[in-house]
C-alpha cells in the first residue's frame, strides 16, 4: 500500500481483492487499475473520479509524479 498526504487528506493506492489496485480516499475506492503505477499516474493527472481530488487546483502543491514519490506503508 502507498500513501500520499494530499491537501484533501490521505490518498492511498492499495491492492484490491480482485488483484487490481485502487485509489482510496475517505474510505471509498474511487477507481481501480491493473498496476499501482497506472493508479499513481491517474492521481497525478487528476482523472480518478473523486471530485474532491480531480477538481483541486494543484498548480501550487507538490503532487507525486509517479509511484516512486509515494510513501510505501
């Protein structure tokens, strides 16, 4: 599991029961991808389905560009 401490709270990428990787925020899994790298890219590109994140103005914050910049927990 990986964590990004974002301005909207913790965002996690975690492995789901079906083997895919999901983006979780506030207890809701917003989407799932085949790899955690793809999921991290979707968070960076703000195309997750989570309106709190996708609509956030990220120009002045440090958003992880790829999974290597997430905290592995």
